[in-house]
C-alpha cells in the first residue's frame, strides 16, 4: 500500500479539490452547524494524533450534550459508554 505523505501527493492521486469543496473548509462552525449539533443526540468525533494518524469515535447522549463555550471549540463530555 502506498503512503500519502503530504497534500501534494494526495492531489497527484485524486486531483485538486473543486471550488465548491474548497469552500467547505472553515476555521469555526457556522451558526447552522452549531444549531444542528445542539439538536443531535449523536456525533462522530474525529481527531488526529501527533503522528498524523486519524481516528473517529462515535459519541452520544441527550440532545445538546455538546456545548460551545467559544466559537472555535466544542466540549463533549465523556460517558462510560463512549469513554476511550
């Protein structure tokens, strides 16, 4: 299996993102996204470790369990069923 080490190598394989795709990258969540998360009892939390390896974990609780104290951060409490 080939390792994709950087963005240039990825683009060589799959091409450049379309203009519409490029517009989907934000430094913060929009009001619409925040409202959706506030109503949702489920989310998939994706993170990347110090080596660049991604992981995704399902998280769930009552609607509104994820809070947004400031515009660029979210707080997702750990529960026994979802704690890693």
